[in-house]
C-alpha cells in the first residue's frame, strides 16, 4: 500500500510541476501592452482556466498522499525502516566520565 501511495505521490509531483509551468502568469502580457485600461491589465480574472483547476486538484491529491504517507510512517502497525536499520545495532553513547582533579 505504501508503494502505491508513493508512486501516486511522485507522479502527482511531476504533474503539478508541468501544470504550473504551462500556465501563464497574471501579468504576463503587461510588458507587451503599452496602452489599454487598467481594468484589462490588473483587473479581476474571469473564470478559472482548465490548468488552474487541474492544479488545484493535483495539489489536493498531493496533500492527501503526503498526509497518508506520514500517518502510515508514524503508525506502529505500518512499515518502519528503523526495524532493520544498521544504526539500531550501534551501542548507546555513554555519558562522559568526569576527570579526576
């Protein structure tokens, strides 16, 4: 289950990057436009574009997969990488011994 969620998470990351890079900025045409009203340059945008809606859906999916992966990782029932960690076999650090005066 963790592998499936991780695959969906990574694919969502790439799709979000692509969707954001394909969008044009709100003031992208401001440098080209010399004349015109301020309403057309800096006014409210109309309906959201398709890419903006896709970005919102992908961001929501990214947050859900991030949260689920973190909850699976914290769960005592879920898989843990620390069970077979080489760091677990290291001896515990002992406190420093005081030096004799």
